C-alpha cells in the first residue's frame, strides 16, 4: 500500500513498481493474496460472503479445500481462531493470486490451535505450489512452513538460507539466538586441531574451528550432553527440568539443554546442584563479536536477486 522512494518490484514478467520509470501498479491490480495478522474479515458478512467479496463469485470449492464448507453461513464472531484463519485464507485464495503474503498468520491463536493450524497450512501451501512469503517472529514456524528463510534485523537482511543451513552456520549471534541456541563469550586459542575456548564465566570448550582472541560460541540445546562435573571441562548449576512435547528441557544458569531422559535420571538433577557438560568440537560454532553480514551496498536485495528466485514457499 505504501509507495517506496526507490527500487523495483516485479513478480515474474509483471512489473509492479519502478521508481526510475515512474511505474506504480495499483494494489488492486496486483494479484496478491493477503492474509493480515487479525484476518480482517468483514464482521457483517458470513464466511461465504467474505470469500465472495474477494472473488466476485461463490467459491464453495475453496471453503471445502480449507475445511470450513460447513461454516459457509456463519459470521466471523461465531468462529474459533483457527476457523477465522481458514476463512481469511479462502478469501485470499479467491482472488486467484500469483503470490501469497501471510503476515503473522498464527499470532492470534493459542498454542494448541497454533500447532494444528500451522500443520494444516503447511500441507495446503505445499499442495497450492504458490510462491508464499510468511512474516513471522517464530523460527519454529519458519522451519515448518519455509523452504528458504530470510532473517531481517534492524531493517536489513542478514542471512538467507534453509533452516538446516541457518542452524548449522548462523551468520551472526543474533541469528543463532533466533534459533534458540546457547551463546556465550570467550577467548579462543588456536591449536593443531582447532581452538580451545576459555569461557568468560569459567570453564572451557574445544572447537574444530580455528580462531584466536575474543569470540562468541554458539551451541544448540540438543548438542550439549550431561556429564560428571568432576571430570568435565565445563559445568553449570541446575535451575529446573520440565517436559516439552515429550522432550526434557534442562535449564541451567547459562545453558539450556534438550536432555536424554536416561541421563536426567542417571545424574539425579537437583535444583542448585552442579552438572557437567560436554559437546563435540564439530558442534561448537565460533563467531567473532564484531562479525557482521557482508555489505550489500550496490547489490540486489537477496529476495529479488535473479540468482536467488523465490522458491515455492519462503
């Protein structure tokens, strides 16, 4: 809806905006299916009429496809959060869009409904095979919905990659934090096999990455293992243990671990007691504190670069 000051926007062979050529295609002429965070359903219209408004004709096939054909005559106020989302998605699809834009599509849903609706949406997007841009603050949502993730920080794209690549090689500590990784400060000393990292708050870790001087280390919760504190190079104090969807989460003073239930039982974890930690050197990623993404001055935005076309789902 906003007119940019500069730049160029195109979808395939259709040019939507070009500041230098004075081209600005009106929003109603752009075939975008838009799902706002609050869904934006007209409260005085029933589900069928909301969808009809966008497509200019009845679309019982779309209501059937998103699983709400039985709610065609219901008003938005009578729908659950998940049902409202499906109605809004059907309305977005009624425009027969060439691209979908989903803005925080699960923001208004409770945790249980969120998981159910997210899985259904993932299946639907795969079947539609439409280029889709999903805006979300949840890395978990992104990993389930997206083939490619663009991480934006302070208005700038800092990394574009698959979820696996981001987990394996985060571009910055902020990106790593978004994934739920443990991040600590330390001093690295090069060795013949990589680096020894003395942590700022005590203990040390070995990394297969060669580094020297101040560093930030990144390690995922499932890559840390519990060990005997008497024989470990690193230890921490237990804050608590809880279950999350069948996995055990151990909260320590400086770390969070996804632990094996057998290890939790074996070490008889008690609040306030020390526990040892260990990790494979190949799982300890090393970043310099000043590390930043490469400058993009004068280069295309990663999502519009012809060498990085939008995948079916982004």
